[in-house]
C-alpha cells in the first residue's frame, strides 16, 4: 500500500473512532466517580436526533451540537434522579434509560428520517496536512474531531493533574471517607453523570452532523455498548481510552479497506469485526477478574446515601 492509501485509512480510523472516544471519555469520568451508567446508547441516539432537528430547522450546526449535548444531559439527569436521588440499582436504571432513549429518539425523529443536511466539512490545516501519513490522519478532519482532541487533553489533565480529578477519584474510591472530609459526594457524582450525558449527546451529534449528516433510527449501531466495554478494556486509564477508541475505529473500517485492496472476504463478515472484538475483549477480561477489580473504582455501581 502506498502512503496516500495508508493516510486515508488512518484518517477514516480517527473519524470512525471519534464518537467512541467522546462517549467513552464521558463514561470514564462517570465511572471514576463511582457511578455505572449503562444508558450511553440511549443518550447518544437522543442527542443525535435532537441535534439533527435543531441544525436542520435553524441551519446552525453549532446550535445542533449544543442541543445534542443538552439532550444527553436531560436523559442523564433522569438517571441521576433515579439512581442517585432514589438509590435505585444503577445497572437496571441504565438499561431502562437505554430502552427509553432508543424508543424516544425513534418517536421524535420519525418525521426526519433520511432528510439531507450539509454537515461539518473537513478542515485542512495548511502545511501540517502535507506531512506524510499523519498529515491526513490528524490535520484533515472536521472541527468536531479537533474538538475531541481538545476534550481528551482537558479530561486527561483534569483527572491526572487537577484537584477536581482528585476529588472525583476520592468520591469513586471511598465515598464515606470523602464525605467525612467534607466533600459533597452526591453533588460530585451528579455532575459527573451530567458530564457523561453531555459527552454521549455530543457523540450522537457528531454522528448526525458530521460523520453521516442525516438522521436514521439506531444510527449509533451499538457504539454506546462498545464504549462501555472500551472503558473496562482501557483499565480506566484515559490514554488507553483514546488508543482503544481508534483501535475499534480501525476494526470498523476494515471491511472497506479489504474491498479497496481487493481482498475476497465477504464484506458483511468483516463488518462484524468491531462487535466480535468487543466480545473477545470482554471474554479476555473476565479471565482475570481480580486484575480488573484492582483497576476499577472501589465503589463503582454501589448506591450511597449520606449517613449510611
């Protein structure tokens, strides 16, 4: 393969991995606070449809992005109310949120299916785009991909270097000790859940406003579930989340690459690779459950109430 083809493959890998990166970063922050939210798929789809409708109706793509984030936060607030406010089971609440979000997005978007929209176009950065291989991968992307790079850097700094990150991880590791130190455990967890919802909504908005600028039912195609597995696969480490997102993004486009280079493998079989990879990752992780628990936040998925 020549360098141009490799550069185009890497470019597509980054584009395909971006929604996974966005939603996985939001889930990482959420889980670092000790909250397990399985509603990513529903929040992504609701963010995608609300962002598309807002952008289509107004002609303003950035308004669509903002509305997608707010839509994700709206569903996340329902999760926070039930799982944190009422101490309901987080797994059951997250699954209910996904079912609700998928159905609600289909209902709201029924009149908007297949309507065309001029979405975000790639922006080539002069000089840098001409670099071999990485030029096309990093410097010929749309603005939401560049935004994902910035959000990754901000979240990495926040988790590893800031007081906010220490507070978040303290709440996730031992909420009783954090509360005894005067930290507002429920407020921190609620803000983490809302942030995760905003990131899931942004990921959905990226799908409907940039990746494939249109609305179609279930257009997230299981990416929310893949992102949940990705956080575990990354051992709750932010750099590994980015690498894993792009790895799964590469697996998602292998069927197109194979067709382009003339490999005689059924395209539908290759299109299954991201989901097969997810299953394999979960199987491998389950073989060493003790090691997985060592990396996971200690209070992950456990309800907490002040004074108990």
